[in-house]
C-alpha cells in the first residue's frame, strides 16, 4: 500500500495513471508535479531520455530536484554532461542530489573481490545502484524516470503513472510511449545538452565496465552487460 503519508490507495493511483494514456509527456509531468511537489524527484542518468525530462521539468517547475547514482564507475562524458546540464539550466546545488554506494570501489573490492561486475553483476548493481536508490527514494512520494516501453521486454508494460511496489512510492514514466526517434526529435528541437557518447554508438549508457557500443541494427540494450544474461540493473524490474 502507498506510504510516505499518502492517503491514496494503489487502485486510485493505477486508475489515475491510466487516465494519462493518451496524454503527452508534458501533461503527465505537470499533473504529477502538481500532485506531489515538493516530494517528487527526477532519477537522472544524464542519458538522452533523462536530459529530455530535465528540459521538460524545467519548463513546468524548475524547483523539482534530480538525483543521480554516482557509481564511481561512470564515463567522463557522463560527468561532463552533468556539468553542462547544471550550467545550462542554472541548477542550484540543492537541486542536484549525488547518491553513492556506502562502499567505495576499494572497499567493495576488499569485501567482494576485484572486478565484482565480471563475476556477480547483479550484486555489483545492488551495492552501487539499488541500495543507494532505495536510500534516496525514502525521502520522496514520487519519482520520475525516463524508461520507455520499447527499450526492453521488461519495460513493455510500464504505465505512465503507477505504484512502485518495490520502492514503495509513485513512479512516473512520462516517456513510456515515446520512441528513440521521438526522444532525439525533442533534443534537436529544444537544443538540449546531451551525452556525446550517444554520437559514438552508445544508446544506453551505464558504468564504464558494463557498457559497450551498439552497432546499427543491434538491440539498443545489447551494449549493457555483454556476455551475460543480465538486461536490467535492478532499478526497473517488472
């Protein structure tokens, strides 16, 4: 059942979310922000979808904060994109929440062995992503994500607004119906700063150790965790 002091039931949230199925992302965002601000936050990896959402949110209510999971294994280009986004939208320090694992990379290696991601990628993601995410989301009633239904089979049933049973808050997916082409049309029209790795065949950008380029015609998610059956880091499991 919904927590964080919310009086809404899961059924009410589901019904409300279904009413946005024919709406545009900006309408979904505006309604969610009106309903949950100031206890709503954007999960931002500084990938294409997320920078689009930064731009949309800035135009609706620029006070909405974002957080990013700094796994300490991010690409230099990702940190550069973060800095460009902060400068472009003149974000205040309090609006950009850096969230890290409780273990440094060195402590993780000491506890689990070197290069954990090559042996137990799920455990690595749990330590560096899921646990920090769980911590930050406890401070909010709703979170906004950039997931799209056509990204992966595990995301095909994502609703525009839904109850997130795993993390116990409302999950807002304004771009759920959008295609990759829709995302890039928006970026170009509104001249949104984006990660330069997207120009180097990286449609999905995670940690340096677990992200590879994807050639045209290949599954856009195939560049993540190559050589394993893993397709999700654990943040958006169906």
